[in-house]
C-alpha cells in the first residue's frame, strides 16, 4: 500500500522533520499526509525515491504502475537491435 511506503520512507529519513526538510514542506504537511493514509504528493515521489530507495511504484502506483520500465515489449525491442 502506498501509505505504508510513505511511512517507510519517513522512517528511513529518521522522521517527519527530516522528510519535510528534504521535500521543502512543513513537518505538519508530512504528518497530515501520513495521518490521512492517502498517497503522497506526486512532487514528493522522485525525491523520496532518490533519498530512501523506496520505489516510485510503491509510493504512487497510480502514476508508476510497474516497477519494470517496459516488460516484455522492451525485451522485444532489445532483441530486434
């Protein structure tokens, strides 16, 4: 679940204040998002992934539906080259 991924990212960053500093938002914004249980802001996804290693797919599966960039189609393209 995306809310669990956000909580994991916050924990890896050692808390809400550190997460807020990374994202350039208030600690209250991070707290509110965690309390809501909803997915994080799209603007937060890439910085969180870069800082924590929590995948963009786990943070926002609606925006990044697959952890594999192309799946079988990419394999076919590579084979054709």
